[in-house]
């Protein structure tokens, strides 16, 4: 299996990670910093692998381990990232109060260190919680704050485009796509960001493009542009066939919904 595809093979990552875990229990890998770095990498790899398979409780356990190592080694930027990852799992598990606390904790750490990218991530996360609780107005305010914060991050931050895409997606989720005055430029920008992020070799399994295509399909349906809607949903189905998405439950669910829409709106 090519190295890039191996990163997306959640089953292989988990199998290898469980073996490595036994080594961690009985010995130190190297000096303190080296050992801590390996433990952080192991915890995030395992957490992401379980998350892709939809086992959010197991993923959260590994993100807790990641956070613990970050606290031990006084690495606040990584600690805030871990808290955001944990919060995402809590949202999936509908542990919304816990997720809110995790995002707020991350926000506090980010504010103490002047990390604007953390503020953007937490605003987007808190926006999702507000939306799930039925407060789309507050969700839209938070998502808009998150997008503004992206503009304050370092230009060289490779994750900046991904953070911008997440903020735009959150704004769209809290907006009325049925509205006549819906801001079409949001979808256009999201589509561009999806292409740019996918072309970055440091990214793997980005769902920006596939989400953008799904949203375009929904918007075209509202506009009764059914042929364009079908074309957008066909993009979703084709992208979902890529190796990097094979074990991502959320992507396969999106593809199944897209297939239904194609059947519904095909001439």
C-alpha cells in the first residue's frame, strides 16, 4: 500500500498503534522531549483513525491522552488543538455541555498565548453547538467571528485555508440556503478553498470539496436548477470513491444521500 494511502487506512493505523501502545507501557522511547513527541503523535493518529471509523468515544479517549501529554510538556498551542479535537468528538456524541466546556477551555488557553487560529476554531465549534441547540442566530454570529479571526492568523499557516473553509461552512449551516438573497459567494469561495486544500501535500482526507459539492447541489435544488444539482451530487459520489474516503463513515453517508438526490432529480 502506498505511504499516503496507509495514512487513510484506519484499520491499519489502529492495529499498528495498539502494538506500539504496549511498548509505551514498559519503556521510554528516548529522552523526555522525544518520548513526549512520539506519544503525542501516537495519540492523535489513533484518535483520528477511530474518528474516521465513527468510534468517537474511543477517539476522545486518545485525544484526552494527547491533552495530558501537552499539559505535562507545557505546549499550550498543541493543548488547545487537542481540546478542540476532543470537543468535536463530544459534539458527535451529542455531549454538548461537555463540548462547550472543552471549546471554552481551548479558547482560554488560546487567549493566554495570543493564538488567533485557536479563537477561530473555537468560535466555529461553539457555532455548531448553538445551531444544534436551535439558536442559529447566535451560531451565525459565532461563525462570523471565527471567519474574522482567520484573517488575523499568520499568512504562512498552512491550516489557514482549512480554517477559513470551516468558518464559511459554519456560516452556510446557520444561514437560510432557501433565501433569495443567500450569499452565493460563500459557496464559490468554499469550492475554491476545497481545491486549494486538496492540492496541499500536507493534507489528507480533507472533506471541504465534497461538502462544497453537496451544498451546491442543495442550493441548485432550491433554485430549481435540477440538472446542475444532479451534476453537483454526482461530484459527491465520485469523490467518495477515492481511497482516502473509503473508511470515513460521514463521507459515505453523504454519498448515500447524494445518490438519493440524483435519483430524485434526474430527468
